[in-house]
C-alpha cells in the first residue's frame, strides 16, 4: 500500500468521524465540541473491537462450539493489528480531547 493511500485513509477516517459528530450534534441541537470526545472514543472502541482477533467474542463462540459438538476448538491468541482507520479514529479522539480541554479551561 503506497504512502498516499495510507494518508487518504487516515484523513478520510478523521473526516468521516467529524461528519458523524456534526450530524449528531445538529440533530440534538448541541455544541460540536460537547460530543466530539465521546464520538471519538466510541468510534475508536468500535474500530478496535472489529479489527482485533481472539477476544471475548471468539472465546464465547469457542465455548458454544465445544458445548454443542463436544470438540474443543484450537485456542487463538488475542491479536490486534492497528490499521490506518484505527489511527485516524485515535487521532480524532485525542485531538477532540485536547481541543475540548482548552475550550473549557
């Protein structure tokens, strides 16, 4: 993957989360910065959850398979490979946190 595509994915993620935040605050008639930290945090958690392997969901599925078949599936190690989407959402969260701190001080 070339470097320009990585930057486009990073900035695109940052902008999409900003648009989601703008739509949310417009519909609730609230300040953009009031919800930006929460939107950034939850988007980072959701992206982390869907890009990691071997977590709680995988273990729960393994237990269900073992209960129904009697066969124990091979255990998988918990692994997380951060992508540029994750880094973009993390950057949005940290930027919104810093801006919100400066606004409310």
